[in-house]
């Protein structure tokens, strides 16, 4: 079981992110809560930072985002905007973390910049690709003004909050008590059980 530990933790963090999008996200959008994408993105970046501290390898954050997008696809339907946004946010964070979180020195500063670059990168990747590559109708109609608003308004708000939440999540995950939990005898098997539980809940509450 232990040799599958990194994969299981990727599945767990991806499923946690996925259910927050599929269940929590849909609830926020249905209730017309302002800046829903900002709240979902800042939570996702906090979660990615927490997970990254446990497995600081390039590609892990993108893999978590892929699982989260798959979770939302299976349990909330094929909405391209949400799926692409989730995955590209993970990719952007992955690139920033690979560049900045290799060293343990000045982790709050490095983590802050990782949150900022991850947020702006994710929002920029999404807005440009959904508009000019996918050519999704709403985004094509909105054009460049919609792209810039998404990046520099929503992206800036997400970056501002993430500048604090990302280093916080990273440091919380590095704490000795947290590390003991993650490396305890039953941690991996418990994580696998939780993964199955989250997917069952997702199916029961999904479309």
C-alpha cells in the first residue's frame, strides 16, 4: 500500500477539490454569490499548497487538478468552462511552485509569489484559451474586454488572497503534527477510504 501513497494522496486532494467544485461551487452559483470563481480558486490554491508541501514534485499539482476536473465532469456534467478553469489553475500553480518552492528558505515570500503567479497564470491561461482557442461563444462575444476583466479584476482579487493563503497552507502542511498524521500507520488506507467516500457522495449529490 505504501508504494501507492503518492498516487492515493493525489487522488484524495483532487477529490476534495472536485467535490468542493461539484457541490459547493454549484451551490454558490445557484445562489448567485458574488465572485464565486474567486472563492473557489482561492480555496483550490490553498489546497494545492497544502498538498504540495507533502509531495513537492513537478506535475503533482497538475495531476490533482486533473482529478478535480474529472470529479466535476463525472458528478456535475461536461461544462467546459469549469473543467478548463480547474485544470489550468492547477497547471499554473504547478509551474509557479516548481519554479519558486524548490528551496525551503523564505517560504512565506516564495509561497506568496507562488500564490500570485498561480492565480494570475490560471486566470490568464483560461481566459485566453477559452476565448481564442476553444472560441466559446460567450467569451468570443465578450472579446478582449471580458478577457482583461477576468484576468485583472477576478485574477487580482484571487492573487491578493492567495498571497496569504498559499504560504499558510504550505506551512500548515509542513508542521510536525500534520506530518505525523500523513505518515502514520493508517494514513494511506484511511485516505483511500475517504477517496471512495467522496466519490460516492459526489454521485449521490450530482446530476
